[in-house]
C-alpha cells in the first residue's frame, strides 16, 4: 500500500493522464516527494549562486539583522522607549528579527521564483511546487547564520535558555510553513500579474510594522488581540521570543488564531498554486 | 502494447487583450472596454477574427503509438507540432480531450532545455537528470557515457554559458537519450548540430527504439523522417491530415505544399502582423513568363503578391530558401528603411543563373516592420529546378549550390 512514490511516478508502468483541469484538483504532494532530489538540487543551486556571486554575500546575512537591531534599539528602544518586558531591548528585538528576516527573505525570493525559472518551466516537466518549496529550504542557511549571532548575544546578555527552547524546531517549522503559504500565493499571482513583484517590497515593509518585531504584542489592547493574531507572523515571533527568552507566556487565543491562519494560508496557497500551475508555461 | 493514446485532444489559446500581464493594465483595459461599450462600440482594438480572439492550435486529435515505434510528426510551421509536443511533455495543458502515457517522458524541445547558464556541465547533467526523476546514483552511473557521447569531457566543469550552441545541444541530447526514458520526444533540435552530430543522434534514436522505447520526432527534414521513422503523423492547421506509413505521409505533405502560381492560404502565416499584411500569391518567372518549374542555368525571378492593410513606416519582406531542411539563403526586398503604403504590392526578387542546382527547394516567406512585429509562413511553396546540369558530369556538380567562382593556378619558377 505504501509504495515509494519514486517507484510509482518513474516506473515504466506508471500511467499518466493528461487532461484539462476541472474543479478542485488533487494536490499530488506525493509527486513533490518523488522529485525531492530535484528539490535539494534547486535549493543548493540557489545557495551556491547567492554566495558565489557576492563578496559580502555571507556578511550581508549578518549585517542586515544586526543593523536593523541597532537602529531599532536607538529609535524604538531609547527614544520611543517601547517596553520590552524587562529584557534588554537589543536582544528583545533580535529574537524577533531572526524569524522575521527569514520570512521577509523568503517572500522576496519566491515572488519572482517562477518567472526567474521560466527557462525551465517552458521546456521541461516537473511539479512546479518544487520551486517555491526549494526557496523555503534555501533560506534556512541564512537563518542558521543569523542564529549563531543570536547564541552569541544570549551569552553576552547572560540569558539562560529555558525548556521553551525545545519548541524552537517546531516554531521554525511554523515559520517555514508561513513563508511557504504566503510565498505560494505571491508566486502564483506574480506569474499572472507581473506587477506583484513590485508590490512585495512595500508589503514586506508594512508587514514588519504590523508584526511584533520592534514592540511586544503585549502593547496591543486585549480586545483587539485576536484581530492582531490574524497576522500569521504574530504567532511565530511571539513564540520565538517566549522559547528563547523565557518570559511571560503570550496570549493563547491570539497565538491560536495566528497558527490557524498559517495553516489556512498554506492550504489555500497550495490549491491556488495548483490551479494556476497549468497556465504557467503559457503566460510566463 | 500501447504507450501513448490520445483522444479528442485540443488546445485553444486566447489572444488579444486577455494577454496583458500587469494587473494595472488589465484594470485599465477593463475600464476602457466598459466605457467603450457604454458608447456603443466594442473593446478598443483591431478587427476581430471570425471566431473572436481565439485560436485553436490543436483540434480533435486521435492517435495511438505502440512501444518501440518511432513516430515522425510533420507539417508546416504553425500546424501544431510544437504544441502537441508541449502537451505530451506536460508543459502546457489541453483544453479538451486527454492523453494517456505509460512511462517516463524525456523531452528535448529546444537547445539547452532546462540548462542553467551559471552551472557547469556536470552540475547541469545532475540537474537535468533530477528533473527527469533520476537519483544521483543513477546519474553517476551514466555520467561518463553521457559526456563521451556529447564529446564535452574536457568542458564538463565549465559553466554552460560558455558552451557553443552545438555543445549545448549535444549535451542536452546526450542527457535525454541516456537516462532511459520510456518515451523520448525530440523537437527539431538537431537542426543546430553539424552533420556528424545529426548522424550520431539519429543512430542513437534508432538504438533507443530498438531497445523497446518509443521516440517522437518532429522534423522538417524529410530524409531524416524517411530513414528513421516507422510511423508518421501529418498535422495541418491543428488537425490530423494523415497518420500511417511514412512514405504516404510524406507524399501527402508534399501534395499540400503550394505550387508556383497557387494562391497561398493566409492560414499559412503566423505572427502579430498576420491580419495586417496578407501575402496571397507567389509566382516564378523565367524569360519574362510564368514558369511552374525552372531551368537552373538561367536567371529567374520570384514575385510575392500581397496587400498591406495599413501603412507601415518600414516593412521588409523576405524569402528564405530551404533544401532538405537546410537553410540555404535569405533574400530581402528592400535594402534600407522603406515605407509600405496601404494597398497592394508586388515584391520581386531577381535571382542569378547557375547558382542553385537541380532539385526541389522550399520557400518560406516572412515580413517584419520592427522588433516583435512580423509574420512568418514556413513551407509556403516549392521551387523546382529541372535536371539540367549544363552538360557537366556528376563529379563537377556536387553540392547544393554552384558558386560563381574563378580560379587560376600559378607555378612559380
């Protein structure tokens, strides 16, 4: 019953039926799994191209969140004196910048990913989902590097990790899911409406201020917190803060709303992407 | 054993306004057409074709291919061959009908299919192999065979953006053919390689078929099709004109090509200007009179009769001569920027005597006004020269063309 999808899809007896799309089609995630070698090659390709070309390539991954942290600390920490729950502001905001940078980078990368791979898409078949999926994975390298900086900062501020730290992998998974979900929507939309890629930088800017990066979700009035939770990154960021810094448990209702949104966006994104997939080669 | 089975396959493209890629433009268009409709006119734009802005690239295709067959798909440019291959390769989807395929498909639809220019040959082999669904181990096993066949062993660690187009296509073909797909689809890429490579590829395709795999081959080169294919499919205007034995299909194809003096159907032409520039007749003249076949030893003239439906700042017509799928020459009707006024036109091309040899040439016709504004019709007419060799023997008249040359020999001392 549980046949290796690779056997199924690539055997000489596998029957493929090519016909017009009707209604809601199956997501066929098994096929994406069967093409996992391709996924890893594409992810590696992205990573190596990124670092081959720019001299400061690796440095930029560190410079960007660190610079943002410094600027936020000065403006929001010192001048505006936003509360940071008794934690030194720099690390308070850096904990949020960690998953946020990953998310922001994934968005910018994925919105143009299909158009950028047009030479592949118009010539060869593979399940197109592989492309946004690979972007989600290639961003992890940057995340890992930024995480090393975080460890350094935790040592500096003498913050001991609590048992919340065991939730970190799970939270990272949620961050990846959120990136993938939004990424799928943006990618599919961008193929059809090419101006989406110009909207994305603005969207990311605005989104950052709508997320608890420079401030804590605690400053949002209680009755509005559920609305605030509609932002999929709220759950991830507050979760990261809690797991790493071990302070107060964030508002459970708000977190729940946020995680549900992440899941809904992913499912919606997968179906929309699948629906648009067939027309990609015609309009890319 | 059936490997490919197509029923009622059809593919429709919508042209015109639907094709903008910008949300802002779409909204603009929507507003404009709404406003236009309020004022009692249709959406802004050119006169529509009879069936609206739709174009059926393929319609009602029914065919079957068995294991081990080599199917040759032939037809004029625009007949739908490439669209059919794209559907079979799952790059685009049919609008109606369906196809059932058994096995893995490897397609070569263009030079450097799937290659990434920044990666080396080695990395691209693995990338392409992974695209075809192979594991790294499987690719490693075949790696040496692939690089040997493609004759790129020395260059395998150089980024492919440095490869010549010949190397590109050799490597692409090598990868596709050696990774043992059940179905191999090849679309005219062979035209890029040299004769030796083409022979090698044909040989390999024959081997692939003998191993029990199936090959689909699109070509304009009739001798390739004749030598390699066991079955042929002739497409015309998106429909099957003939399917069956190769000799009959080729004969049917030649019959369909216009003779000198025939009216050229506008359906031959594609391109953005195809409803603004119409070419309706091609005539061959020799000695001042129309001649259906020509004497290669005399000068001759090719005339295109047509009509421009509007004035063009610049418009240039061209004639391309082909023989056996090889592009022999191109001729243009105006040396510098020249205006085309609305109305009828006749473009004359005066050709030299004794350059083209006896035999059959195919003519393609095109026109261009600026980048992106063109029409093109492949295989529009045949040009036949009678077997008049001017009394020279076979050894003295080899080659497709006879060059007007002079030679002399000096012996010093």
